[in-house]
C-alpha cells in the first residue's frame, strides 16, 4: 500500500470519527470545545517519542491550516458562515 493510499484511508476514518464527535461538541461553550481539543491534541503529541513531538506538532498544524479553507467552504455552503469568510485567511 502506498503512502497516498494510507493517507486516503486515514482521511476516510477521520471523517467517520469527526461525524461521531460533531454532535457532542455542537452547542457547547466555544471555550470548553477549545480546551477539549487542546487536551486531545496534547494527548496525541505526548504519545510520540520526545524527539518526534516538535515535528508532529508542526505536521499537525500544517494539516489544520490546509483544512481550514475546506471547512470554511463547507460552513458557507451550509449557511453557517457568511460569504465574506471565503478566502479571508488570517
């Protein structure tokens, strides 16, 4: 199996997990959601050997930055964000 196939499989698995988690977080206090996600990210990063943690953190943030425009587009299409958010990076 190639790395691309592994990545595609991971994306499909993550989509399932996200859809399971989304209803739990929906409607919660944004500060509590942020703190929850921070704890989960810390668990993920801490689960790697110390020499790898910095690289894992950077890889994770690169992934997040790449996903933000995709998520914004989904929010706009669903009517949960204004059109002005499209392309408004940082």
